[in-house]
């Protein structure tokens, strides 16, 4: 996410921290580096000009000049201005109305709007404990209605059926009435998208907005569109009173300048970021945390929150109690740990939230290959018998051949898994003895794909 921008700005930050004092020359050089980094990341030119002007004003002010460490003070200025341009504070959904609260989704075709409806429905159910109804008013795209039916079912939300021969206004009215009579807390309306902005599309969605009077009108934009995302955001912002933005595919874009531009262009705060294709890949957007990640400072708070949501607390407590009692760490425990990591989004998601200096350990590693290796390891363990998982030392040559055949891998892969397990087992012994420093030094050898 924002990989190129983050790398460029991390280098600027590192250089600034080492400056004993600021001069006109090194300040101008720093601003030039930031400007180039932002433009390469597809940040809109007016937004870049405004941001650089604000940083220059603060950089030459008394706050920085009087600081004992002006380099670090200037880093703070850059961080605050990045946070401000993305909205300043996190803006959550406002559902404080008489149920059902209507959420209208708008955006171009291909931005991930229908998938986002499913992700939002799942988030509302699990995080806000809401009863959610979804409906599709997209009568133009083939299979759009069936796609939403499938996504809503996977998300555990209710689905209101519609047909391509109906008018969008009639579908919306019937869905709203159904939501009222069946005591739904939230109605999410998926609207039609187009390959490009056109007058008919804008007129139709404006009429739906006037009819439904939604409490939230969310604009779904593909972060990989670059400058096109900004132009699209501007057009929707002029046609609709947007209350928020959802950035999708943010994990697939190494530039991601839309994240820095869309708030300034639409005036609407970014409320969610979509990462990955799975329905749990929707994160509330926090401008300050995103600024941390852009500047290479990591986002440990989001990482901890993700762990709290996805990690099986009972399994973690059971493992802690097992180790405390002096029992051995076995392959069942190893498989559980691999599963926990997968549920948190895999290696790439975890690394993305770590500070830059910790990410350097993974420099050059192929994360997709590493995650494929994790899945292979899980398959090998599942091919073992309960006795083999409990007592790995009984796995000799004949057993290795059987396990390899059962999981569809060469015997060498089984040997590699057992070697990594032994390293993990050794580390767990250090945990039992309280050797946390030794544990951290040993982590590099166990994480698949890392050197």
C-alpha cells in the first residue's frame, strides 16, 4: 500500500532526523523531495501545492526554529499536515436515526462497489451488531443482482430480491418498506455503475438520493485509478451530497495518491479502506495511522486491533497455559499459529503495518510466494496423523514419504517444515525461560520467505 510514496518519504524522514539544524538549503531540498514523491504517487497537483505551502510555512516558523532537534520537529510538521489533508480525525458511520438507516453506495463500474456492500454489511453485523438488508438497484449490468445475492449470503446479511425489468426507484421504495416492516437496522442500496460518468447515471442516482434520503451516501473509488479517481470523485461530489468515501484496492496500488487527494477534492472524509477480496477486508480509515504508514512509522495500533478481532483468544490462552505448565509445543500448536496468521490477512498484511526498519528484514522477499508456502505447510500438517502431530519425533523416512504423497509435495518440503517447526519449538522453550530478547533474534529464521 502506497509503497513508492512511503519509501521516498521514509528516506526524507531519516535524513531530516539527522539534521542538527535546518537551513534554507536543506529545507528546500526536503520540500523538493516531498513534492516529487507526492506527484509520482498520483496525488492531485492542487493538493500537492497546498500541502507543500503549509509545510514550508510551518518549517520556517518559530515552532521548528526554536526546537532543540529541528529535524525531528520538521518530521512532526510533515506528519501533521499529511494527517490533516486526509481528514484529520477518523470519521465513522452516522447511523443515529430512526431505523432503518439508509446507506446509498455510489461509484463507477469496476470500483468494487458490490463487493464493498458485502464487506460493509459484514462489518455492520459483526462490529455494530446491526440487522442489515441489502438491495441492488443495478438493472443494467448482467448478473449484478445475483452477485449481490451471493455476496450478501456470504456476509450473513439479508437480501431483497429485484429484477432487471424493474425501475430502480420502484426497487428502492419496495426495499425500504420491507426494511421497515421487518425491523432492519440498516438498508444498504447498491446503485448502478457505468464505465464512465454520464448524464443518465447522475440523474438516476440523484433521484434515488432524493427518494431515499439516506443518512450516509458513500462514494466507492478504486485507488488504482490514479488521477482518474480524482476526476471521478470530483464529478460525484458535485452531483451528490457525499458523506464519506470508501477507497478500494488500496493494497494493490504502490502509488495510491487517491488516498491523499480524495478528501481535498470531495470535501467528504474517507471512512473505510478496502483491502483484499475477502469480505473481512474492510478497515475503518484513520488519517493519523495512514500518515504513520506513509512515513514508514508503521501502524501497530491497527495491527493490535486486527489481532483482537481475528485471533482465537481461547486458543492463545490455552497455548500460554500449556507452555507455562512445561508442556511441549507440538505441530498442532504450530498449525494453530499458522492459521491465526492467515486469518489476520497473511504475511503481506502484517508487514504492511510494521515500521519501515522492521520491514527491511523482508526486503526482496516474494510475499505471495511466502504466503503460498504457509498454505503448503498447513497442508503438510493436515496430512499427518494425530500421533505424528503430537509427537513429531516419530516421523521417520517412511512416514515422511506418506505425508509428502498425501499433501502433494516432495519429501524435501516435509523436511523443511520439520526444520522450521524445530526452530519454533526452540523459541518457545526460550519463552518458557523468559528469554524474550533471544526469541526476537530467532524470529527471522522461522518466518517463511524472510531472510
